[in-house]
């Protein structure tokens, strides 16, 4: 098509006319919207070996086995495996030498009379890149944002065709696959929360980088993975759980980073609203902090993820420049209490009115959205920074250590003595007195002047004193993997006598 984007019908017809592609479709929950495109395009007999829609749960269980949740990763995997194995049993001997077999499957929940929340679904394709090759696989989870069922079904059909076509003809370009998912769709209709590649076609694909691509290409607002690198949908981690988040650049993780998190967690657990529940502790990086140096973005991102894995916490990568957007995102999945651990510099940014000129309600609107849903800020003190110190980036997403030079002042700034603009003093006092903002207690005073960019500068210059500012396990990993431009301390030059 001369590099032009193809419409879903054109994509389906190209596949139908490709004699090497042949497979089955299994769709549950929103009709057979994907397969319908192939029948409408003409020539479907060259592509479609079978279609099935086991809509009744008892029927579905009889085919694919029982499941706790019908719209789940586990159910989708069972569908793909069962149908693919059946396809090979029946057809491989007859035409396997010249056919690349595939199975497309989806399991979806759309709007209904009894279900008024956003639709969502799991979609996947299990396919051979070449005849008789071991199967590769792509699985995605999507949120369907249309409010009318027919529109949801239409969007699902387009998304499925995009996935199949991209898998067949662009499996050597995984980043392009992600962008092609949105062909003929918009973010107002679809969000792809998770994507996972596996199999020989994707042997060199790092799914953590693909999670980053989802956010970078604006296919999703955020992506999440566990400490072991396994991509997950946020609901698997956050559903009906209280959440404590620490946002940062984590370049590198310092002793201050851990002290902020540990002290905030102590106070979070004592909150009456917690009622003894165990919270999710989440580490968040914004897209801005990851892409500060585009030439190093991928390695730098993976280095930070590897460091965070030592803490055993799930990681969220997001495009939320403002804290209220982070809270609104978390509120999709849980109505339980939310805590945010941050430092004085970030709190100052939250109360800087110039960052909210695009909101009709300005700063007041942003604070209303931030504290709307059982949210509390846990703020780590800071030593007063000298006038020569300047922020790395003049935006409110900077983490508590995001400063260029070490503090030279002695005054400790806390939530109680922080000075805000005169016109905001009463507003700030209201939030403080009513417990929306609280200071972190029992902090380590030696860490107050320890800032990540200073540590990074030492690390890159060969100044070994950076090792005193970073937990030992992190030091060893940075040195072993030569992260962040680490330079080994230069050997002393013997003095001639």
C-alpha cells in the first residue's frame, strides 16, 4: 500500500489473499467482531478454518476448563493453547509444510444492563512466523472507553484486525506493532494497558521496553510490571487495595529514597482508614524522567528497573506530570486509601500556581482532584538549599532529590514551617490541619542534604564517595553492570622520587 495506512477491511482482505496464513478464531463476550471483518472482506475461505463463540459459561468451561475469572489472562491463554493444538492435530499433516497456522482469541466484557463500568478485554494471537516453526504469541489487555455497546464492539473488531495484521507482517518490528494497534482508532475509544510478546519471533524483545513504548507512543497513560519484570495489568495489582506510591527518577536509588519510603510506610500503616490492610507499595517513574536523555533512554530505563527490582516492588511508568492525574489513575482500580511519599521540593511544585494555568479552576481545581479520593501526602523534610542551587527541571514532577548541588544551609524545612505564597497560606493551613498533608517523622537527618543528581555526578566522575550515599546492594549492582556512566575510581599516580 505504498506505506499508507490500511483500513481494517484492506488488512483483512490482504490476509485472506495470503495463501500461507490459515487459522481459527475464538471470541467470547462481544460477538464475533474480529472474524466478521474477514468474512466481509471476501475470500475468507482462504484464511478461516474455524470460528467459535462459546458464550455460555458452562459450554466455555467444558471446552477450555474452569476459570475463576472469564475475562482474564489465564482464560485467554487457555483458549489460545486449546485451539492452536486442535488446529495442528487436524491440519498440520495435510498442509503444515506450506501453511503458517494461527489462532486469534479474545475474551471481553462490554457494557450491559447489569454492568455500567468501562468495558475491557484480553486479546491474543498465537501464530507461526513460518510453516512448522514453533509458535510465537502476542497478548494485550485493552480498556473499551465507548459508552455504547455497539461502538465497543466496533472498536474491538478494528483492534483485533490491527493485531493480527501487525503480527503477520511486522513481527520483526515490535515497536511498530504497538503503533499499528491504534490504526483507525483513538485514545478516546481504546487504551491498551498491557502487551506481552513471547516465542521465537520475539526472542530479543524485552517486554519492559514494550511497556515503556505503550506510554511513549500514547497508546496508554501508564504501564505496570512486577519486580521480576513480568508485565501486568494494574487491576491485578491494585484492585481494592490501599496504595502507597513513591515517585522518583531513581537515578540512582539513594539512602534518602529508601528512608522516604520506609518512614512513609510506617505512618501509612498506622492510619485508621487502613484497618489493618496490607497496602501495595508502588514505585513510579514518569516518562519525562525516563526520556531526559533520549540517546540513553532504553538502557537507562532498564538499569533503573533492575535497581528497583532489588526492592521487590511493582513499578509504574506513566505520563502523569501532575500528581492529581496519578491519583485519578489509581482510583480507576481502587477506592481504598492512597498515600504519596514525596519531598519538600515536590510539595512546593504542587503549590506553584503557574503549573495549572490550563485548568479552568487553576490550583484549586488541581488540589480538589488530588485530595478527592482518600489521598494523603507524606512529606520528607529538606535542608534549606543555598541560592546557588537550582532545580534540574522547573516542573512539579521532580522528585525530592532533584537538585544540582548539595545543600549548604542548616535550617530543616518541614511541612510545618514551609512558606507558600501569601495568598495560599490559608489553603495550605486547611490541608495541613485536616490531615491531607503530613510530615514524615523519625527521618534520618544525615540524609536531608543528600540529592540524587549530586550522587550521580560523583558516580560519573569517579568520586568513590558516592558509595556512602547509596545502599550497599545498589552499589554492587551499579558497579557490576556499569550503570549510569559509572567510572571506576582512578588509580593514584605514583609520585616520582
